[in-house]
């Protein structure tokens, strides 16, 4: 309620200061009665005219006096405000009372309605001290919001120049100067009136009406389950939906609290980009125009619910409070710095006074010292005369002493010459010792190097001997292998000789068999010519004679040297004999 009271007081202050004064320089009771009645009407507070008459019975010293209008305003109006009133209507009433008297007559690029919204925004962003002003930091914040809403780029360098010029003359701007600044188009060059008006309206909705987000979406009905397009407006604790964006026909509210949640839904029933808002008593299915809008609404609603759970104010109010706290902190630091500077200045002045006192004391001491110096000089003259005779006597004594000193100096010079000679000899001796020491170190280094080389040579010699032994062993193994191969070669040569002998034996046997075959062939030819009856006998012995019968159609055994003169049985017997001989020879 304290923050609400401060906001109300700012608008009321504008309305009060716009009232006309009478000849005595005071606001008439009739005007205060009208103002009080209007305030009670728009704030939904019962009006008590008797209390007003009682309060102003005696004196009437203005809005912030203990005897003026402010005590009545606090006690009988502001303390009874419950918050169930229309902020826009309240501000418009105060605007009506003060705009005509204070609004600039020069043509502006914004309408009266936009000027009213800028005035309300000024009351929201201004400092909590009177007369009301908006500081450069808040002006920069507001202009950045407007520039962002217009989709333009922020000109920081241009504002810095403006800020420097502003700080040179004053601490901030009044509401009417802020309206002139925005209406002049200095920071909205290239933008038409409609774009500037839409930007002012967007910032007004966010900062004053607490509109966190708004836009068209489809809502599913609870009874008929049909989808209808609605204009949704998200505020810190409620989502209201209307038929259109003119906000004239309100269709319902979605009350938000810390128990609400929002979640995305899959596409269904031909609807896309769906999400669900769950409350304790009811749930609402909503379809956004695209995925980006869906994600923005889900994020905005979830952020609002999180703020409700944490009990935090809306983001723009929290940001305004943080900026004020930061300015107050900087102001406190600046005041502390000024206080320290004043303390340092006071301490410096005290030091200057102390230094002045010390300077006077030094001047007095210098005067005393000059007097004493004068007396000392007089005493010195007297002493000089007194000691002049003694000085003459001392002069004679000094001459004698000088002669003695000259003699002693000669002796001393000889002594010093001897000392220099001894020092030179000492240096030469030291150099000789250093050379000898260096030579010994070099000798030791060479000796160590020779020892290391001998060790390396011994190691290499041992390694070479090891390699020589390995080579000897390898040669011996090679000789053994060579001997073994030679033995194998001899065995194979012997086996080859045996095979050659067997081959020669076979050759002889083949020749003998061929000779036998020729003899048998001749005998068969003779027998065939002598008798034909021999064929019958041959028929009985076909298995024995058929192989060598001339002209027979049966297959003959063929060897490398021609037709065979032996049977298969004889051939098998001969093969066994050869194999036996071969095995024996091996």
C-alpha cells in the first residue's frame, strides 16, 4: 500500500499544483472540495465533506503543510483506498485538471492521448521527491524502451550529448518537458506518428497496466469444445481474454497463482502449437499461431507463475526499484564522499591555523635568536682581542711543529713506499698461487678425463672381445652346419649312385627281356606256320598266350622301350623286387 500511495500522490500533486490561487496566494476551499470529491469518486472512497470543512476551519497553508490539504488527503482519502479502482480513469482525471494549464502549445508529433500516456509513465519513473522530475538515467531507460518498440536502433552517442547538456543546467526533466522531448521527435527521426503512438502504447501497457504479453490465440471451449480466436492479455496474476484487441468485450479470466503450471501439448484435432494452462479448478487448452509464439507464451506464463511463487513484483517494477536503490546508493556514497571532503577541508583549515601559530612562534624565536646572536658577536670580539696574543705564541709553536711534521712526513713516505712494494709482491704471490691452483685443477680435470677415456676404452675392448667370441661361436656353428650338409650331400650322392646302378641293372634286364621277347615271337611265328590246330590249344590257354599274340585286339602292356614281353603278374613281381632293393640301399 505504501507504493500505491506514492504513485497516487504523484498524480494528485500535478492536479493540486494546477489549481488556481486566490489573491492571498492560497487555493480556495471550493476547488479543494471539487478535487476531493473527484478523487473519492475515481478511487471508490466515500466522501466526507464535513471532515473537509472541519480540517480547513482555521488555516490553510498548502498541500504539504501540517495544517494544509495533505493531512486531510492522507487520513480521509488515501488511507481508505483499497485498490479496487481504475488506474487509467484516476490518472485521466488528474491529467484533465493539469494538462490544459501546463501542456505546451507548440505542435507536437504525438497526440493528446499519447501525451497523457507519457505523463502517466513519467509519474511511474519519476523520483519520490517534489517537485517531481525524471532523472537522466530514467529518461534513457524510457527512450530505449520506445526505440526498441519502434524497431529502431538506439543512438547512444546522441543521448550522451543530450545528457551532458541536461546535466549542465539541471538534475532532470519535468513531466511537460519530457512530453516536449518525445513529441519533438528528436529521438524518433524517420518514424511516422502511428509508429511512435504504437510504441508509446506498448510501453504504457507494460509499465502502467502491467501487461507482460498480449496477442491473438485460439482457445478451446469447456462446454462445446470448439476453438475460438481471442485476444489474450497476460498480467502479473491474471490472463484476460477478449473478443478483439480493443478490450471492449471481455470473455473471461484465468486466475494465476503459485499452484498453476503450463506445459506444451502435441498437435491434435488439426490444431498445432498447443499448450495447456493448469489451475486448481480448471485447465485451458490454447493454440498459438506458430511455434515461436507458443514458446514465448509458455515462457512468459511460467515466469509469471514463478514470480507469484516467490512473491516478487513484476519485472519492470522490480527493475525500477533496483535502479532507484542503485541511485540512492550512489547518492549516499556521493554524500559520504562530500562529508569526507568537508571533514578533510575542516582538518586542512585547522592545520593551516596550527601552521600560522607555529609561524608566529618561529618569528618570535627568530627575533630572540637575533638578539642573542648580537650579544654573541660582542663577546666574540672581546675574546678575539684576548686570544690574539695567545695566537702569536701558538704560531711560533706551530712552526716548530710543522718542521717536525715535515720530517715525520718524509719518514712516513718512505714507510708507505715500502708498504706499496710489499703489497705489490703480495699481489704477485697471490697471482702465482692462483695460477698454480688453476694448473692443479686443469691437471685434475685432464686426469679424470684420461681415467674416463680408459674406462670407455676398457668397456669397448670388453665389448669387442664379446663380439669376437660371438663371431667365433657363429663360425663354429656355421662349420658344423656345413659339415652336416656335406654329409647329407654325400649320402644323397651315394643314394644317387645306387639308383643309377639300379637303373643300369633295370636297363640290362629290359634288354634281356626284349631278347627273350624276340625269341618267343620267332617261336610263335614258327608254331603258327607249322599247324593250325595250335589255335585250339591257344584257346584253352588264352590267359597265358593272348598278351603276345600278334594281331590281337586286346590291349598290350607298353613300356618305355616298346611292347612288354611279360604279364601283369610278372610286372607286379618285378616292381616289388625294385622297391625292396631301393629300401635296402637307403
